[in-house]
């Protein structure tokens, strides 16, 4: 599995689904598969403070969120931590959502053949 730094915006023409969410670790993974299910792309959000997602997206775009009434103030972030928080807008063109978090990693991987 390979992790990489990313430049936004990102657009993926593949299905993504909510792959994992661990409330205890504030950790969210959205996973997208290639058509043959041999390659995957994970969007990993750590230190999740707030989110609004659907269970799957037929395509996915990820952008940095600008000023937005829905995101701003949700969750309430102490001012001393505001510069450590990232705000992302997630959309498939029909369903708009967001993730507010402390870390973001993009990973690509291949399914291991047995």
C-alpha cells in the first residue's frame, strides 16, 4: 500500500463506499475500487471531529471546504486548535457532505494474489 501527499481538488470516476468508521479512534475510511476489484484507493481521515456522508458514492470529488454555514461551527472547535483542523467537502454531484478532521492520507493498494 502506498500513501501519498495530495493536491486538491481530487476527482475519482469510481465507486466509493464508507469502508470503516471507528468512533473510539475518530477514524474514517472511504474506499474506492477499480472495476476489476484488483486496485483500491483509500481516503483516510484521522481525528474526525464531524462528518456528513452517505454510505456510497458512484463517483467522488474531494475539495477543501471554504466558508460554509453547515460546516462552520460544527463541530465547535476551540480557537487554539482551529489552525490544526482540515475541512473537506465530499460530493458525487448529487449528495454533498463534509469531513472535519486533523489528518488526511490518500492510499493506493493492490489486492494480494494468493
